[in-house]
C-alpha cells in the first residue's frame, strides 16, 4: 500500500509540474506572445514578463517586436522620359498590431515580406515613372525615399505593419548607356555654368559703368568747384590790388615791388647781369626818379 501511495504521489506531483509548466507563458522584451485557443488568437501579451494560459487548450506563438530589415530584389524601373534605371533597395519595418498581423498574414514573416515586396516595388515604379531621369538622380539624397514612403501611405496598416524607412542601395543607369547620360548631364551643367558666368560678367560691367559715371561726375564737380575757387581768388586778388593802387600813399610802394618782381623774372640762368636803358621804369627805381 505504501508503494502504491508513493507512486500515486509521484504521479500527482509530476502531473502538477506538467500542468504548471504548460500554463506559464514567458514573454521577452523584444517579442509579442500570441495566445491561441483552438487555433484562434484569444489574446496578445505585449509586455515583457510572466503570464498564464490554459494548459493543453491554449498554445503560445511569438512574433518579433524589434525593427526588421527586408532587402528587396534589384528591379528595373522606367522614368517619365522613358529611360531605364536599376533600383536596388531595402526597407526597415516592424509589427505594430500583432493581432492584425496574425489574422491577415497568418503570423508569417515571409508572407509579410512578400506583401512588402509587392507594395514597395509598385510604389517605387509609380514614383519614378512620374519624374525624369535627371530628377531621379538628383533626388537620391532623400527626396526620392520620402516620395515613395508618401506614396505607400497607410496601405500597410491593414496588415498591422509600419514602414519605418525606405533606402536605396543602388539607383543607377544600366551600364550600356551610363557614360552617354553622364556626358549629357555634364554638358548641361557646363551650359548652365556658362550662362551664370555671362550673366555675372554683364552685371559686373553694368556696375563698373555706373561707378565710372559716378566717378566722372564727382571729378567734374570737383574741377568745377576748383575753377570757381580759383576765379574767386583771382577776383579777390585783383580787388586787393585795385584798392592798393587806388591809394596814393601806397601806389609808389606797390610799383616798386612789381618792378622788382619783373626784374627777378627776367634774371634767368647763370648770367645775373641785367642791362637797362636809362628810361626803363626799372632803372628809374634805382636812379631814384
């Protein structure tokens, strides 16, 4: 009887352990736990920790919570000016609604990647087909990615997916016509540069002409003012001289001074000898007449 009791006790303990372990659900920080009952999702555990389920009746399925990367296959796209380009890209995405994800995509990451491939490729094709090849090349710094994400919009919400980023690893021309297109683009940029240079030279010439005109006007005004000042000075000089000669007491002195000035002006060169006739006004100064 003791053996039977011990055996029964062991069986009960084992059963309790099995029931206990099968009813515990451990959810990690980077995952969702989907509790299914008879194949249908009963509830979702989103917070990390330990929870419980009905043993044998309910089962556990996990989905990743972290950001996922999907590398799309390179594909050909055609621009609005009928030029073919090769697009090699990848997307960053994550599951935001695990219940929708499980209901629409059967909790399959591969199914999700298949939908991403179709939706992202169609959006890329639509965006690139609406712009020229030059715009595609110049938009590789982020504008093209923003346009593609905007074109996708909320179409992934129905699957419980959020598209975080779209990036192009390669968006280039086929090797057959790459050199010709680059040469044409270089030629166009050179023409634009030449136009800017010509416009700059024309504007510089206008500024130079305006400046030269202003300088000429300033010089002319200065010369005019100088001539006026010279004329005024000469007029003042003549007025003072006239007043001096008008005074009998000073007339003889100024006549003497002007005679000396005239004598000084006539003595040029190394020979300082002056020969004057007796009736010369200058000689009369020295004769005291």
